[in-house]
C-alpha cells in the first residue's frame, strides 16, 4: 500500500513525499481507519485515511467529507479533512484523508463526559444553513426528516436483503405512523457516544465518525448515546440526569420509546449490509458475520418488543 500512497501524497502535497509508516488506527465495521506517517523533506506529517468497505451500512464518504469540511470551517471540533477520492483505482475503495488529531482515544470519564454532551448539543444547535453545510437529504421540518430517514433505511435494508423481512417492514410502518410532528430541525450526528471522540485533559478535541450525520431531531442522538453507544460509560438513568442537568433536556416516556425504536430499526437495517458483504465473499472479516447475525438478531428482538407495545 505504501507505493500508491507515496505517489498520492506527492501529488497532493506538491512535493516529494515518502510514506514511512502505516498502521491500522481502528477497524470499524463500515470504515477502515489507517494512520499514515508521511515524510516531506525534513518534516513528518500524520494523516488518517478513512476507507470504505464494500458499501457496508450504505453510507457515503463524499457526504461525510463534505459535512466534516463544513464543520471544520466554522470552528466545530472535528479533524480537518484534506482530500476525497471517490474512485476505487488507488485503494480499491473510495476514501478521504484527514489530519490526525493527537489526543486520548479511550472512553472519557468524569467531567469530560459532560463536556462531550455540551459539544453534541452545540452540534444540534449549529445553524447549518449559515455555515453552508450541504446534506444529501434536505427536509424542511423534523417530521419530514424522520419520514425521509425511515425510507432511507428501509431502502438500504431492501437492497441488501434477498427477501423482505416482515419485522422491518412492520417497524417502518409503525415509525411512520408515530413520527413526531414537532421539534427543532438540527444536525444529528447519528452515531454519538464516548467511543467516537478524541479528548485531552477534559477538552473535546474532535468528534469522529460522521457517516450517519443528517438533518433531524436531536432526540435521536440523545437516546442513541444512552441506550447504545454510551451504555458502557453511564447507565441510561445517568445519561438522562446529565441531559437534564447540563441542557435542561428531558424526554417524555413516549419520546424515549419512539427514538429507541427508531435507532434499533436504523441499526437492524444497516446490519443487513454486513451480512451481504460477508456472504458474497467481498469482505470475509468475521466481525461482519457477527454484526449481520447475532447483533442483527439482538436489534430485531428489542425492536419487536417496542413496536408491539
């Protein structure tokens, strides 16, 4: 991999570049993260390549790149993105390059968790129109956005499955029927939590993993963090208390129920793409088989209980 990357960085930086080291920074389910050390004359630079993996989760590197670029330009804590490659000629998959953010990647504790909640709230409140952010889906209201997202994830699951899954079809209908009609339309991270950030000495240096980012209702993020991504950091009750104390936000039981079902539906639809990639032999990683079977079934079971209440 170093040979094609040497030519890539030489071209992009406009100076002869040598790739001195590459290593996996993280192996996510949908993206491979590669830390690259680039030597340019007497200067060493570090970049992160975020590489797609066979269209898993049905998300777009181009949109993620565009959103992160816009957020960086208005001073929001994200890594600076540099270059986007939509073709497959170089690495076999689309990817983009961003600056390496040097900080602590471990799950935060104590007051740093509260700082994360504040940064997430800042994202929700950001004026995306004034910032010039562009999203593939452009709803005009929270209600429209929710319906768009349900249809989006339904299409992703249908394209990845060789047969209809009755529970997901029923869940989509249930979510459409009970979709909230009120709320502020804002930027939703889509996969927020203590594992998707870089921090240092109590400061949040960067939020990461914006592939699910879209316009919608901030309650989606709050519930996702408490019940899924952040469940190993705080209990649901502790997350609820933190939202209340720091933001004055408290969801009703009905709101909590809806967004928990929505996030499980989103997860179940996304996970079907993992099983497809594994079964077709395009990506033999064992974690994809696990995501598409055991984790998928867990999502389906929880979802079934929620939409029958």
